[in-house]
């Protein structure tokens, strides 16, 4: 009798689940390549205004042309980024366009190295078979005979190798039993090919600039600054090198004299962020892509002889007045524990985007970066500018423990079973918000993508009563299912950070802290987005979250993209999703106080 009763209950349960499943499908409407559920109607005023922000153009330095007088830049026209030629500062952008590489095609998990002629990539030749998914190519030698490769285990540990292309022979550079981190984008062969410039955190908290000599097998440390060296670029004649350091989320460029190994600061302005760098053929002019909190990326050229800087590109701002863009400031707030080195309260850095010309207490959006080893920086961000300028939302971008840019000790503070300490840093941020006279602690939301999506979900399970709503873009909802289902080449890399779910004890811990396990704590509205073809955070991570939230009676706005992977690459999708997020935040965070 009991057995029959259980069978009956199971049949009823299955029927109910099928009904719920069909109900979910029935509620989803198609918008382009998006499946949309309960996102609400998007007023034309919202989409039109947001279009202006999304149509702000940027320009990034790609390379100098053959003459050394003109530049190639990357800029977006319509939906696609294109390479354009600019002959002089402010000149018309002439459109040019409408491989050593690594791939997992052999096993689906192991990243092997190939080389191919650009004219015919199908003629790719296998250079080296590798084991594991952490292999990265860093630089070619000038004679084209050697490659530098890095095997990345985690942001705290990697190994660097010299590869002979003809033989495939691979030799480790600076072999050591120490845990050392190298950056793959910061490796340059010297002009004479006798060594390499590289960045390493050997015996230090931060990534410093070093030189490795192939003959002596010795490492020479060049810089000893308390900042990570972010990127480096060598002049073609090998006489000088520009390197950029990350100072609390801002960029500071330096010029290094290779002969003397002395360096000096270049004055390109304060509170800037630098990405691409390139010397021209006379080795005295350097192009930079520069971004500021109120200016999207543009290309500037610095003349080393005259110590002067000229802006080369002037991108359109879609009719918006740049003078009205909201400012960004760096703040710090105390968290729950103490810094073991100083014995004082640990301070968490955060950027704050404040709307201009507003009064009273402002609603707050806490925007948490991904990674988890990422870093929020004081860059121009169209979504943040829209939220601040048009909805009157103050945006906080905290760099909780585990973020890059603050030393390797800080990086490790969220590893393994320390994972939820980074969530506790957000709890401390909520405490800080409550002390601010111009911020409304009763109107706070969380937002994040990828690992930041996990953080958003975790914050909603921990601080539901203190939050108005949450936004999760392709976030991890269950660490165990994520590690089992993510692409094979990434699983081992992520296990170093999160823990190995194949270990029973760790699996129990990861299950215990996962948002899906604690989903009953979420009662406030949620907005969730996911790309169907995401190889990193699989579709199932969002689907299981949405299904369970709906079963629990929580209001969920859900958008699923048929043609996206890990992120939002398609402009049409991004435009719609940003608009839907704006409607969601206006309804659940801002309320009647929204700017019209």
C-alpha cells in the first residue's frame, strides 16, 4: 500500500513538473535571437535613450602603418569591430577590413600549439602537443625560429618555456620549486634574441619587470614597485621599453632605457587606464589606447623627444554631452576581518560612480566583477553612465578579496573554503552604505556576470532582506554541476581556484555554499540572462536557477540568447538586454523616484 502511494505521488509530481515546464515554455516570447520571459514591456523612451549610450564609439590602437606616420585602429561600425587607417591626428578613418595559435581540436581538452600562414590558415602545422588546458603563446623571436609559451595553472602559478619551432623541443625558463606567476601578455624577446623581458611575482607581492638571459640562465629584476606591471612594449630597435603599472585600478606608464635599465614616469595625465601600446618605426613616438571614467577609449600618441601628447581619434558620442557624464571616485571601506600584516581593519577598495546634480538619498547598484581574479577599474562604462545619468543610480564597483591588482596575498584570500569571505565583503559594503548620507540603504541591488553572477546570487541568499533585487548574467548557481559541465580544458583551471568537486569533502562544501542549495532564502525579484552556447558557464546553471525560483514563487525575468556564448557579443542582443535590465531596475530598485 505504501509502495503504491509513493508511485502515485511520483506520478503526480512528474505531471506537475511537466505542466510547470510547459508553462515556462509557453511564457517565453521570441525577440530576434532571444527567448524572453517576464521581462516586461520596454518603453521606447528607454530604448531610444539607451541606444545613444550604446552607440558611443571607441577607438583602440592596433598598429603603426608601414610608413610609421599613420595608425591602424580598431573601431566599431554597425555591429562589427573593424580595422581602420588614420593618416594623421583627427583624420578620416579609412576602413581596411569588412596566426601562431593554440587549439583543443586534437582531444577537446589539451591545448596544442600550431603555426599557420595568414594567407592560408588551413595549412596549420602542429608544433607541440601539450597536456592540459592552461597553455598560452606569448611571443615570437625576431628570427621566427622560437616561441615563448606559458603553462597557466592559476593566477598565482604558471611556468614559462622556450620552444624551438623546428624541433618542437621545449625548455623551461627559470625552473624553480617556488610558486611563481608570469603574465603571457608581458613577454618580449630582446632585439638581439639573447633574452626576454617578462613580468613575474617571484619573491614579491606584485608582478615586477624582469630580464632573463638565455646564456647565463639568470633573472635580473628591473623594477621594485608596489604595483603590478600591467603590460610592456619594446621599441623595434631594442633601445627602450614602455611598461605600465596598475596603481589601485589606474594606469601609470614608465619609459625604460634598456642600456642603463633606468626608468622614469611618463606624464600622460591622471586617473587614466591604458590598454594597447605601440612604438612607431622611428622609436620615438608611442601610441596608447587611453580610457578615463568620463571618456571612452581613444588613441593618443606621445612624443618621447618633445615629451608631448597628441590625441589622434575623436569618436562620436551619439549626441550625448561628455561634460554631463558622471564622475568616478576611488573609495575604501572596512570589512569584517583584520589585515594580518598591519593588525588593522582590512580595507576593501571600490569605485563609486555618482550621478551629477542629484539630491536626497540615491538608490545603489553594487556591480561585482567576474573572474574571480578580475578587477573593476575606473574605465568608462556605458551601462554605468546610463544608470547614473538617466536613472539616478549610484553604482559601486567593489574589488573584494580575490581581486587582481592588490598583491598575491589578497588574491588568495577567497580560494577554496575561503570562498564566502568575499561574499562577506559585500555584507560589509552594505554596512558602509548605511553610513553614507547620500546613499539609500533601503534601495540596494546586486549585479554581476560569470563569477560576478555567482556573487550576485550568493549575496541574494545571504542578504535577501537587505537587498531590493538581483541581476545574474550567466552566473554559477552550483559549483559541483558547474565543474562537471564546464568545458574540459577549463575544469582543472577552475578547480585550483574553487576546489576539486571530485573530492567528497570538497564536494560537500561546494554544495553547501552554492546559491542553488540556499535558494529558499531568495524572495526578492531576480533578472537572469544566459547564452545557450556558453562553454564556460553552461546553460544548465541558469536554467536550474530559474526553474527553482519560479517553483518557489519568486518573480523572475529571464532572457536566453540562442546565438551567444560566454557574454554578450552581439550588439542587438546587448541593446535589448541592457534596456530590459533598465526597466527591471527602474521598477524594483528606483521606484517612483526614477528620472524620466
